[in-house]
């Protein structure tokens, strides 16, 4: 699959400890010329679905890369470590659903291997830090042009763990969709594609009777007004001009929100 000049990192490690730096360091020791992009290290702890969504929405905008993702509440158990080949890059991480949405965003799965080549691991593997000891050195080997098949044994792509597809439903004058993410601005992103908004009128009501309006951007609304719009990832999103929609709606990822015409 050739060499890659970039490795991306998406984790729930945070930046108050040295976990993310250790992953950078391992990559630097094996592949010092490869550059590292930090997608985020602030996925909520153990929130696999949030990590999967962030990676899937970001990876297609990066240069061809080896994407390392580590949101891994099952670390040290029998869950597999895998590497996934796609037309748009490689993905390395736990087999817990974290990688699959990104693989689809990068063109679909070509090949999957279970990471069984211990020669590529970092010495004595910690039971709780596979990001440093397995996923980062494997990514470095792959970025340097080692074949995917050398990372371990090939497995059936159908055996890879998938997260449940988020809830999305549409009817005459309404949309129901699961909350996928809430960003640091308090904007609420839904699983529904932005194109679904074309069937709605300009005056809307959101679950619980909260009034909103269809808009193209934040400036289309008065301060404090709730808007429904298509966000930069092409999803339906809800925001407040100058406020936090998540507070107004009192929702969290996984909740289902209904948007209907008034």
C-alpha cells in the first residue's frame, strides 16, 4: 500500500497526562520523518461512539494517513486489535466499533488484519496501554511501507465489531434522529443527513415544544434564538446564536430528538 507521510491520533487520553505524548514518542522513535496530526485527545472517556463519529468526520479531510484511534474500555480483555485497509488510508485500533465508520468514510473496507505480529509491538506490552505498546508502533511500521498483511493474520471483514446504526426517521413535516455528538460550543449534531432538511418549512418545533427556525448559519438568527441547520459535516445540527443548544434542549448523545414543522 506504499508509505504514508502522516499518522493521525484520536484518543480519550486527554492532555493532562503523558499518554498522548508517549504515543507521539513511540511513533517518533520508529518513524521520525512521519508527521503526526492530533485529531483529538478529548473524546469523553470510553465513549466509543463519539470517537468513531469524530474520526469518521475528520479522516476524509486529512492527507492519506495511518489513523490510530484509541477509545478502548476493553483494553486487556479478549477484544482484538486490528488494522483496516481502505482506499483512502489505513486505520489501527481496537476492534470495538471505533474504526468502522471512518473506514466507510474513506471508501470502504478492503482488508482487515488482527494485530498478531508481536515483533512490531513495543517490548513488554502493558495490559492497559495498547495505544503506546501496540497501536502506535504498528502504525509506524505501516507508515514506513510495511504491508498490511505483515501486521498479523487476515480476518473476515464481516467479523469486525460494528456499532449500532444511529436512529434516523423521516416523515411528512418531521425528522427524528439520534444525537451523535455535542461540540465544545454546545451545538447538537444529529445522525440525520442535512439533505433531510429540504422537506421542512422555516418555522420548527423541537422535542418538548422548543421553537426554532431553519437557517443556513448562526448569523441568520437573533441572539438567543434556536436554529436548525446543516453543519460542516453535512449533518442536521441545532445551535443557539450566542448560547448553548445542549443546555436549552437538555440532551446527551444517544437521545432521540424530533424536529417538526410548527
